[in-house]
């Protein structure tokens, strides 16, 4: 009954760039943003070839876009053979965005206390290009330093954060998500959404079934949260080693505690 939010530090190698038919859609801008999305916290810089492999954008196009992004300070690049890193403009934009989402600041004392009480990682993730992206985490004070953090990507399918997100979407929102992926994945998403919706109506939280979860070594439970600052829900989750965060503990203690914590956040957020 469990999905894993934290099992892999290696997200999918390619970021699929949707080819939008709308006349107003700017493909060049979308490709530039796709390049920025290609960077991961564990990277020690990326070259044009690596960016091309991750995004599916031709290397010659990547070269032109990375040059422009460097000129605008969204990327930095040293000498000729050095790799690209996210630059000061990207850092500034990220901080502005983070400060704009006040629900995260409101959630901080609630989730920090929950992390201490459960002795597990608490976090919030958003849907981004077919994956769930960690945007904030709270760790218990005695947590190991190897626990992963903001910026890691988690599969939607096989994770409880993905299940909570899909299960909280209305029909139109779910259609937009499933229309952007290939048919087999879309069917699996619709199936997971229906199962998660039923589970959350009954318990308030989502847990992916044991035979479907992304990892067997990490257990996790998640619940959605809607804020006026986002056009769609986010997922709050609690995750830890399966030996300590057992399925029984999630069902009787951690899952209800997570739902209560997000309920407190909802009341404070108005």
C-alpha cells in the first residue's frame, strides 16, 4: 500500500518538450525553459550534449539557447570547455517565487513539528512535466544528512505524492494532465486517480499499493492541499525507511497526523 517519494536521486533522463499547436505558444521560449528545468541538485554542471540528451532538443539549438541564457544570466559558463550552471538570474527568480507562495511559510512550523513527532521527512511537491518535483522539505533534527531535498523529481506513477495529486484533480484538470502524456501512461494515471480519490474520501490520504509502488525500501503517505496561490493542488507527504515507517504506522498514526496538519494549514490559510 505504499508509494516512494524518496527512493531515487536519478530522475528520468529526458524531459519531454510538448509541441503545442496553439498559435500563441512560443516554442523557443518553451525550449529555453526546458533547458533550465534540466538541471538537478546533484549535477556538477551540464554541457550542451548532456542538456540535449535530457531535453531532446538538438545540440545546435541547445548551443544557441545556452548562449542566450548566459547573456541573460540565467546560466553561467566559465572557460570554453567548462560546463553550465544555473546563474544569478535563475537564483533570484527562484527566491522571488519562493517568497510569493506564502502557504509554505505558514506551513513551516506545522510541518516542522510533524517531522519531529513522526521522526520522518515531511515535504511538499508539485506536478512538473510528468513528475512530482520537491519544492520544500522539513527534516527531524536527528535525520541523516543523506536525505534528499528540494529539486528532486519523483515519478507520478508509483508514488503516493503522485497519487494524492492525481486524486485531487477535477475532470478538466485530469484531462489536461493525461492529454500531455502517451496513451499507456495516461490510462495508468486515470486508474491511479480514481483509486486515490476513493482512498482520500475514506481516509484523507493516499498510499500506493505495495505491488505498484516505485520502491520497496521507502514508505510514504501523502495528502493534497489547494491554495489560491496555485492553479492546481500540491501534495504534502511524509516519507521514511520502510522498516521504521511501516504500513500499519502510516494507517494508524502518520497518515491521520498528516491530514490533521494540512487541515490546520488550510484553516490558517483561510
